[in-house]
């Protein structure tokens, strides 16, 4: 089991790291990597982001085609009954998710627009900062934050770049350490690092391109 045995020590070691420089190889590795959600447009991305909460991108990718055949846009979804969505979006929290995506569709139809900032996007029920940051990153909108998901919460304390267990606080720590121009890319890259290399119980440290600056790796040596 890979545990952080000395979080304070890791943080102290990592305080001297210039993270904008240290993250360069990671940003390079994942530059241009497509998001695992297989969306075709903003409508599909928003719906799939909501459905991916407490689920997996792979499951959402399987469910989405039937959902989008039945409800191809915000207008058709805004007129749906929640119950009619249940068979199409089965999984954790499906009742709430049905309400969330219908509510979002109604809002977009009513206002005639999709918000382009984090305040607007996070006014939707079921769409928090992580969701908004994913959407803004994929749409190329001006970064106002950094994606923090379960992977980020695991990877960044190991690296030593951030320490909080609270997603919002950890996001603030990252925003203080990383230049704004890298926020979108860094958020995605840290997530990919967690998905592919820095696994929960078996981090592949010897093969990790971040091991020269990683506090956890140094502590193990
Ligand atoms: S070296 Fe890489 S895989 Fe190992 S703990 Fe650090 S970030 Fe994770």
C-alpha cells in the first residue's frame, strides 16, 4: 500500500521546487491528449460531465450514444421527463443526474446561451468547480481554476506541490504554484498522471517522469 508516511517532510522538500519548470515534462507528455469523454459538441460534453460524477468515463461513453439519439440537443432534453431518462443513465445518483441535466438544458434554452465563466457554470445544480474547469478547459475558455479530481487529490500531495484534503483548498494551492497560462493543461496532465502512472496502491515511480522532483519518491529512497 502506497502511503504518504511523512507529509510534512515531503512538503518541506518540495517548497524549494519551481513547479512551473518541474511540470514542463508532464505538460509536454500530455499536450494535445484528448479527454477520455467522447463528446462531439458542448451539449454532449456538459451532459457527459454531469453523468461522469461517481461513475467512470468509460461507462458514460457507453451510455451516451443512446441518450444523445433520444435527446440530441438542449431543446429536446429540456422537454424530457426525468423518468424517461432513468433507463438511459443507470448508475450511481441517476435520479439526481436526470434532474441536473434537464435543469441545465432548460436554463440554456431559456437564456439562449451557455455560460463562459466559472460563476455562471457553477450556478447549475450538479455542476461544481471540477465540472466547470473540465468544460472550460475543453472549450478553450479563459482559465479561472484548475481541475481537481480524485486523481489530483492523490497525486499532488505525493508530488508535494499541494497538501490539502479539501478539493477547493487544494485547487487554490495549485493556482498559487502554477502560472495561469498552464492551469488548463496542468489540470489535465495531473489527472492523466494519476490515471496512468501514479496509481492508488501501486504508483509506478520508477517509470514516472516526475520522480526527479517527487517528494514521495525521494522519501522512499
Ligand atoms: S514518482 Fe510519480 S508515480 Fe511515484 S509517487 Fe511521485 S508522482 Fe506518483
